[in-house]
C-alpha cells in the first residue's frame, strides 16, 4: 500500500468514527455498545427453513412453524395414500417437498414451480428425494398427458389463486391422477355469497368463529380488492365463491368434494405477522427497511380476518377425489 493510500484510508476511518460518535451523542448513547438493540443482529442465524405460505396460526406465533402447520393440515385432510406417487405444485424453495418426503415415503415425488430460483433451490435441497421442474403449472400438467406419470396425490398449497387458467389446471390434474387419486388445495375464495349448510355437490364446513357476509361488498371494498389482486398478480376472476369453485370441480368429474373454511386459523395470525415485520425489537435482527409493502398487505389481510361485511376474501381447504372407475 502506498503512503498516499494509507493516509486516505486513515482519514476515511477517522471520518467514519466521528460520524458514529455524533450519531450516538444525538441519541444519548454514551458507550460504543449502547446503540438500542443492534447487538441482536450479531446473534441472528441463517434460517433453517424457507417456507412461503400464509400459515396456520392456531398454536403458534412463529412463521416457519405456522407454514409447516398449514402444509401438514393439507396433507392430513387429503388422506394421501401410502407409498404413492405425489406431485407437489408451487412448492417454492422446497420445504413442502421435504416434508412430504419425510412424512409420506412416496414411491415418486415430483414438484413443479414457476420461478427458476425456487426450482433450482428446491432441487438442490431435495437431492435424490424428488425431481422438480421449472414451468407454468397449468401448461405442465396439460402437456403430453399420454404416457406421463400418474399420481395418487396432487398437493397445491397456497398458490392456485395465482394461476392463469386455474380451471384448465384442474382439468389437467384430473387426467394426471390415478383412479381414486386425491387433489388437495389451499386456496382463496370470494366471501360472498357464503354457502348454506346444505349443499348439492360438496360438503362444506364453515368457519367456527368468523361471521359470514350478509350482502355483496360495497364499491369501495370491491375496488380495494381489485387493486390488491393487481399488486399480488392474482387474477380477480380466480376469487370464486365456494359454491362456484366446488361446482367447477364437480363438472370436471371429481367426487367426494370437501371444502373447509379455514380463514380463522390463517388470516388473523398472518396479518399480525405481516404488520409487525421489521418493527420494534424485531427490526434489530430482521432489519427495518424494505418491509413497508408487506406491512401494508398485512392491513389488507387484517380486514379479511374480521369476517362479516369487511372480510371480502376467505381461505379454504379443498379435498376432491377422482372416481375409482
């Protein structure tokens, strides 16, 4: 290092030190280690999970635990046959694939997701336990149906509302399922009109704690929902009432259709989590910048969590089967 470089480096270090001291004095901090809770950032560890769903929050306030709980709820309610071929759609970086490989010992485990970075990450984490594809799920299940893998279970966790052509996706899934195979979906729905206890084509279980809406959403609420759909890449047409959604599955050929409103276990906890991102003590280790958009979305989800006239959207868990004959 030249003498000039050494002098410049020394000056830069002195200026940085003076700036830090001025900032501490302006906050009333007299010691080098008395800056709020910044030390928490030094103790943060690399996450061991990479979940990406809204979560099931009934018994936790922890995001990864809630995400795994929602995946387990879907898998359990779907009654996945033992040692069968499973397709996991929209698996993101791969946590749901890894969970299926641990808990269901599938004969074959395939995954398809649309983001290249997620597909590559999931394959790297799953190794020989699974095979993944980076593709549009709607196109993937419908391409070359003859001679391709048939599945005993297709799991679609918290992603189908993004699909462009979701009904066509379900048609492709029906073709790819073995006779008696199961489709399990966690999806979003329009809250109004809310189903009555007696339904024709399916079994419906209402939310035990969120009141159903009694009238269509007002104009302002409809506009707010359309804006939310636009910002989250969700086709507004995908937010169907429970009845219409089940009727589509019935028309495709599915039977034993069960729909459960799980909004009460999803929206309140997810809203609290989003609204708290980067705030308070958490800001010291997660970082307080860059979370404004998700916190704003948390306010939207908080409205859904109230149910009634304010809750324009519901979260549902759907299980349907392909007939055996």
